[in-house]
C-alpha cells in the first residue's frame, strides 16, 4: 500500500481560536491553563480530522502558539539574557521573545523577525551568542506525540533539522530529542530541512553527513524533508545520507522527479512525493498526480512511496467548508488544508488500486472539477490577453531620462530642497474601521461612508499643511488593506470570508485569490486623490500598490504563469496612473514592498523573476508624461541583493526602510552610484517611540555625508497606518523641523 501524509497543518484553528485565545491571554483575560486548553482542542481537532480523511502519516509537534522556530529556540534554551531575570513564567518569556514586553516595569523589545524562505510567513530569528547554553528544556515533539496518542491518533512527529553551523553544540541535544521520541514509540520522525533547496547547502555536504550519521542510529526512522524548491546538485549527497526516507517538493519543483527516482533507486530510501501544493489553494489534478505516483511505484515499489503535501499546509487556510460567499462554481476550484488532506489520501488509494466506492467517487468528482476549471479558463478575457501580447519595449520606458524629467518636475511641483513627504497611510483609527464595518453591514449608506472618508482626507491634508510637509498624501483611510483594496476593485479576483493564513504570531492575513484575467473596470483611487488635491494648493501624491506586490501577496492562478498575471496587473495599474495624471495629480507612488520577497530561492532563477517583475513595474509607471513624478516604496528587505534592480525601475523617487539599518544601506546605494532621488526612512514607524528632532538631524547629516544633496527626500520608514495620532504628530513635526534645519545648513 502507498501511504498518504500531510507535512504540517495550520495551527490557527478553523475559527481563529488560537489567535483569539493568545490575544486574550496577552490582555490578561484568559489564564495560561485556559490557553493550553484551547490549543489542545485545536490540535485534537486537526489530528482527528486528518485521520477521518484517511491520512496515514499525520504530523504532530508542528503546532505553535506563536512560531515553530521560536518553539525550538525556547526548547533549546536559546533565550537571550534580556528576557530573563524579570520573574516571568516560561510562557511569558516565550511571548516576550516573539513580540517584546512592556508591562510592570519590564521593557524588552522583540527578537528580530524574518520571512521564512520565500513565503509570507515570518519566523522569530534565534539569537545565539557565545553565552548560549544549549540544553533541552522540554521536548515538545514527545509531548505532542503523546498528546495525539492519548487522543487516539498515532502521528509522525515533526522536528526542524539542526542548524548546520551549530552542529557541535546541538548534536547532543538533537540526539536526546530524537532518542526520547524513539523511546516514546514514534516509528518515524519528519526532520524538516528546507535549507537543502538552497545554493548555500551545496558546500555543507560533510556537515550533513556527520549530523545524520550521528542522529540516525538513536532516532526513529528519519524522513529527511525538503520543500519550497529543488534539490539540484545537493541531491548527490542528500541521496547518500543515512536516513530512511526523503521528501521532495513536486509542486514547486516538478522537474526533479526523474533525477530523484534515479538517485534513490539503488538505495533503500522511502520517497515521499510532495504532489499536493502546500503553498496554493487550487485543487490538485489527481489524475496527473496519480500518474507521477505510479511511475515512482514502478521504479522503486509500492512500499517505498508516500503521497504527501508538498510542504506543511501552514500557508493555506483551514477549510473551504466555511465559505458561503463564493459561488458553487468558484468553490469547486479550490482545496484548502482539510480538502488537501482528502486529496493525498485519495491519490494514495487510487495508486494502491483501492476498490473503495468513496475513493472512486472522489476521483471522479476531482476529474469533473478539473475539467470544469479548464473549461472556465477557456472563457478568458481575450482583450486582456491581446493587450499583454501587444506590450512593446517602448511602453516600459519614460519618454526622457531622469535628468531631464527632474528639471521638468522641479518646475511643476515646486518642491523645496530636501522635500518632506510620508509613505501614504495615516493612522487607521477606530472610527475609520468602525465606519467601514458599518458600511459592510449596511448600517450606513455608501454616500454616508464616502462623506466620512472625505472628511478624514481633508483633516489629514490640513494636518500635513499645518505641520509643513511638502508633498502631501490623502492618507489611505478608504483602504482595508493595500492588496485587498485593489483586488476588490479589479476584475479577476475572488475573496474568502475565512481564508486566514498565519503571517506571524497572532497576525493572520486573508490573501485574495487570482482566478481569471485581470482588468480594471474603472478608475480606483482617482476620485479620492482628486478630492484630496482639491482641498489644497500643495502637490498631492497619488498612492497605488504595485503589480509585483499585489501578485506576491495573493494566491496566484495555477493555469497561467506569474509573468502573465503580473503584466495584466501592470496594465490595469498603468491605466490608473495615467488617469491620476489626467486628474491633475502631479506625483504617483507605486509601492513594491514585496519585490524582494518574490525573489526565487536559487540565484539561478533570479534573472527569470526579475525579467518580468521589473518590466511589470515599469509598465505600470511609464505611461505618463515627463512631468509626472513617480515614486516607489520598499520595505522589509535586505536591499543589497536587488540593488541594481531598484535602479532599473527608474522611479523618480524611491523611499526605503532605513532607520534601523544604520547607514550600511546608504553606502550600498553610494557604492553602486544610485542616480535618482531617494528618501531613506528617518523614523521607525514600527514602534510607538517618537524620534527626537536632534536624532533626525543626525540621521539627515549622516545621509548627506553619503548622498548628493539634490537627491535627498526626507520621510518616515513606511506608512503610518498602525501608529497612533499623538506620536505621529510629534514625530512629523520633528521631521519637518529637521528638514528646515538641513535647508539652512547644507
Ligand atoms: N502606502 C502604503 C502605506 O503607507 C505602504 C505600505 C507598505 O509599504 N507596506 O501604508
Ligand atoms: Zn513600507
């Protein structure tokens, strides 16, 4: 029999129970015991529902109250000193590491967060130091394995592989951890090693060999689990590691199957085929998956094949069952985590030659769904497709070079030296959210809502005038979210009611789903920007989310390339930028904070991605006259990797998150000779802390030591949406004063 497996399950609960409980615990409204109870319920529900759906190898140990990487840090005593000695319970130390703590005289910032590989999930970066005293404080894998067993479900525990650079210190601990699992009766353990799909793993062959030859003898059978990409040349040594099984991602890297089969054939390795996507929400084409499974079975035998999800299902919502606003036709296209669990068991059963009527009918139903979706795809929007096909190189470039545009824009916008501006949003107050909720519930009319938003815009404009900012924004009060807002106003997207996916800690997002060709039925932001401009004589900056970011923060279609989807988005936004200019707006910012995140894991794939991502941004922004000042904004990134790409975008002005990264970043800009205007953030908006006037002056002075004076803009790091008004006011007054000082000093 071919076994079926799921590598990990969403830990948020079908109704976001975990978020609610964790936040209630933080607010002091729920005890630690009650929180543990909620978590136990969610875990039990996941295990039993996977079992009911016929999954053979069910994960445990992958649950987390905040982040699974943080769980490992806490278990291994990788706890920086600053969190200790405050008399906090282990649970509170854990949360303090994740989100900082500011209460009862304790004031510690959170640990750094980073994106997990190329996903939008953020993990808490472990902080090691010379003083770190690695030891196993508790064994979560064993605890959850036993917890599942008590609930009547036997599981395959999940453990993150040891960070290879810390092997000497960590091997004894991993031995203990895995040995305890074996003693607890676990037959298999899933050791996650997504690191193996990176270029960086290629020269660590020796370390991996040492690690696994030490671990294998004491451990349950190890399934070495790779995902998010292909093994490539790492396959050579991976296939020789002394483990019992290997998992590969055939969603992200379908091309590697033949090579992997060839490599494992002479060994005894069990091969786990990641055929059901852990990263997207489309139904699996079961017939196609069955073929790949059969081919593998023919090569290495039934007992050595497992049918699995490509990665953990952490990146997908829990279940489609709760969606009642999608049409029946739309619902039939998707599979969320629970539905994916059924898919793996169906695929495995079909390959095993099951005669079960339920399996047969699930298989038939899937064939029908896939055929219907293909049929739908044929009803695509020809006009949009033709437009994409007709994109010409000259559509990607502005009419004149930056130097010429700069002079024209100087006349038009009449900005002072060191212009001040903000990144777009102003505080999203409770009143704004309430008004939007009321509109949603039809408690107020569209007109009443619009009047309310207009008042908000006007007051934000007055505030900026009073503060003395130079290039104004309308404040984005009408937006729920920078991607959802545009998705809802473009053709081609659908939205879920409950499709939440964990982004970090208790922050979940609900990505829009791209389902068909994208077009713009009409202007989106133009009326708001025009209104904002009508109440002031200062120049107004229009505000859009860029095509790459909209794509990267949505679930993309699986039937059309990301390139095509991005270009369709770009064309829609291009029309919007043109309409903004026609409407009398003299600057437009097109945000691309997710440009870096979309960069492929393998360097060899970068050129392909950048080859359509950069032109898409340019396509969106180059349809205007030289007089329109284009801006773009980047944050959450390490820019070194994409520096030259940012230059290629040829935006007139860019703003970047910089207040935390010292001046290292600016040196990079200098090193490469960045030639357009640039506003490195001088105010860290991620914290309620107000930057003092002198502090901003010092930053500006440091920037001017590196950057040419005629290129510098002065602005915060990012949008002010999550900030309160009070700190925003003081901070921006300080920012404007620092700019005034700079104008006199330089
Ligand atoms: N214009 C957006 C805002 O100000 C930019 C947000 C972002 O970079 N994430 O909110
Ligand atoms: Zn930002």
